[in-house]
C-alpha cells in the first residue's frame, strides 16, 4: 500500500512515478481503455517495455467492469492515477456554479466506488486544467470543494486512504497560487498532492535553461507531494533528456516523478506509438523514452525529501488570482 507525507512511499521506500498518460482515441474519440481486455493487453505489453510503474487515464466509464485490466496492470507492477471527470460530468470553467451539483458529484462518487478497491489505484485527480488562464481563477473554490467532497466520501465509505489532488495547467502566472490554494485551510479541505503539466524543457536544454531549477526553488518549502502530470515538449526532437534531471536528487527533494504525454498518437502529435487495431508501431520517441528510463536510476535513500511541513497560506488577491 502506498502512503504519502511530503512524498510517496511504498512501505519504507520512496516511490517515484515513472509513467505515461494513456487515453487512446484522444479527446475527439474518448474510449475507456481499461474496460476492454484486448486493448489493455495490447498496451500493457508496451508499458512493460518502457519500464513504467504508472499510467494516467483521463476518463473512464464507471458502469463497466475493469477487473481484467486492473488486475493485468497490477500483475505488471503498474499503478493507476485516474481523473474522475468526464466530458458529460465535469466542472465547467465558464459557469462553475451550476456545474457543481448533485448529479455531477454522484458520478464522481460512482467512479470512486468503481476503483477504490483495486490495490493499484494510486490516486484520483479532482480536476484537470480547470483554471487555464488569469480569468478562470474563480473556479478554484469549486475544484477545492470537489477535492474535499472526494476525500470525505472516501473516508465515509471506509475505503483505504487514496490520495486526491489536482492537475494544474502549464500556466506560469498563477500555477504557484493554485498550489498554495490547494494546500491552505483545514486538513479536510487540503489536497493530498499537487501535480502540474510542464512542457518547458524542450531539448536541447538543461536543468537551468528550462526553468526547472527555478521551479524546484519555488516549491522547496511546499508541504505536499508534487509530480508532473504531463511533460514532454514536442517542439523539437524528443530525446527525453529531462528524465535524468527529474529522477536526480536535485529534483527529488521536491518532485516525485512524472507522467509523459502521451502513449498513443492523437491529434496533438505527442504520441510514443501509433495504434492500428491490434498492431502497435513504436515511434523513435518510444525508444528514446525507454532508453532514458533504463539509463536513469532513482536516487538512493529517500531522495532528500523534507519529512515535515505545514499548510500554505492562502494566496492574496491579485491581477492573476481573483
């Protein structure tokens, strides 16, 4: 069982997320990849080649049975980080007040019920990029409310403590304010972790040039586990040189790994593979990531994480945070 303090632990050992974002069909043709045993069997074989331990799935059908695929993932040593929202049931950043309602929450809770008893359900995302610019920060209280509701629901049903957190957009102007906001207040309303999407390392680059060093410094006193919910800039050839930095002690003192965007080739052209029925064509990006993971060991010991910390102060109102 995984536990978390200011980092993720499996027993007494530090756990680092090494994974990919997994949603065949993309946003234009959403399907549940772990409700179809043939689909997940095809792809788990590729996951094992990559040497990953986690996949993130953006949407599932909570009415379907997921036993076969979840058990197959577990047998391969792979955890699931799951978004609880769907295109039909989600917070609407344009009109957050009416979208936060009983019907929406019932679907969220049904997803929790479906996945809570799988031992390899690592975490739930209460939202993904709901705030994506300086004009949508009014949605933050509703993201926080959903996070609170999910945590309380998990506790009320007697499930094991499954971490609940948020995946923030790659928006520099208010990302840290969102991190502070999700970590301020009472324990029952604070997130269990904070994740964000980061495409700022575009090879060739470096820990300093990419701005990752500055981000480590920014979050050095943050008291929740942090990981990258999406990374892997595709503006140039992707050699995934950032993997060596992400799992180096210069970052593991603050970060707990990350998820590469994304497994299959979709409209945004970030794919590691091309899927065509039962066949899988591996792109050079796949081989590059496989080599990067194989050539990068986790740091020894606890990776230099901080063992204690306190809640953040809620961010003040500003021209980038309403």
